C-alpha cells in the first residue's frame, strides 16, 4: 500500500481536499497497473486534459472524453471526490453506522444527497465474489424490522417480502475459519423462511459436501446427503462441541444492535443495502482502517446506482424514508 494514503478520517479530509491527491488515488484504484484505459472502448490511447480534469480517447465513438467518475458509483454525481472519499472513509470504518443526517452535517450537503451517497457507497461494499463457501458453514435465519406498526395502513399494504408485520426475513451463512483467518458472512434478504427458500440459498452459496450447522428448524431438514448436516436443538442446549450456530448469531446481534441505534426507519426494500454495509465491515474486521477504505475504493468501478433505480422499484416499492 502506498504510504501517502491517509490513515485516519482527519488525514483523509486533509489529503483529499487537494484534487491532485483524489486523482492519483482514484487512478491507482481503477487502473492498478498504471495504464489508463477508456471506459467505453478500453483503448490505452488517451490523453489527460488537466484543465478539464478529463481524459480524451482517440478512438471514434460517442463520449470520447471521460472523467474519473464515469463508469463508477460516482457517475453523474455533482458532489466532488473531495467529499465522496472522506464519506467513503466514514462508512467503511464507522463502528455503529452513520445516518444521512450526520453525513449531511459533516459534508455540508442536503440530507437527501447524503442518503443517496450512502446508498451508492453501500453498493460498492456489496460482496460480489462468485466463489461458494466451503468447509464448516453455520446457517441461520432471522427477522429484522417490525416497522409496519408505525406506518400508515396504505403504506403498510405496499410492503412485500415481509411476514406481514413489516419484518423482513434474512438468511445468514458463516464460513468458519480459525486463527488469523477471518470467518466470513453472507447475508441475503429472502421472501420467507420456508424450506424451499432456505435450501435454494444454501445451494447457491455453499459447495456441496460442506459441513452445515443449523438449529432444529424443520425448514433445514433434508440438507443431507448433499451436505453433512449437524443440528443443535436450542430447546436442549446452545452448543455441543463444534455443533452450534454461535458465530452467525453473534453477527445477528451486532447487526440488530446497530440497525436499532442508527437507522430509525429503514424501508424493508432498502434493508439489504444496510446489511451489505454491515457484512463488509464484519468480513474486514481484522484489517486496518486504511485497508477497509481501500477495499471499498477498489470496488467503485463497474457499479452504478441511479436515483431512479433507488426510488423507482415498481408498484410495491415504498418511497425511501430518511435514515
Ligand atoms: Zn474510447
């Protein structure tokens, strides 16, 4: 890692207040081999136009000029990198989360802008590694929310994918690792916790032949013989040797404590983004703040989230509440 990079939030604010630093940093994140390529045609024949903070591609196509933001989560954002990068630092490294109100105050932007920035940053934190988990895997499901109680009837009716009380079903998988290697989590919002949903999620994310650990919920029955299935019946005890789901339950308790403290009113539709954020920090809990920040910065490319995408999710989508 480049030693010039910031090591604290204060560092990040000072360092990125200089556009040249933002540029050098983002170039290294996007083009680690140092060769800047046109995001449209991938050509290396490009020139930097310093005055305009743009590159020009010499191939013949539409939009031959590009900025650092094109093709990333920052595309079309009027907010400068000198605000985006400290915001990224904050979200990558906060312990209990940050609300759009806090971020709005810190960056001197509107709450709506801050909310949108946080959602885009959460997209960069989304785990899209295609590999399946293997070895020893704990599986557990939970319900999050319960906001419907506080909502207007008409709004409540619009919410889908819940248990009818506004709670959202979430499935968690934890791949155990001992010692210095970190156990890692994957969490997915599901329509329900019926057998078909849980089994499909496990098959999608876990190599067959792995060892599964679950509680006695009947929905998990039948994982044998594809998986070696170990069951702990919580009516009797919480652990028997290796047979427990304490790792994933620890993750749930961290997640819930945090959602309760910070995000007053998360619409069920947006819940998965907050979960992605929490999973990212959990899976990177043993690395330095600087590396957690760089991990997000390296994932901004090739991901887009427009405001329309966020609020226009079809007839069942509620409008976002501030959170
Ligand atoms: Zn080009």
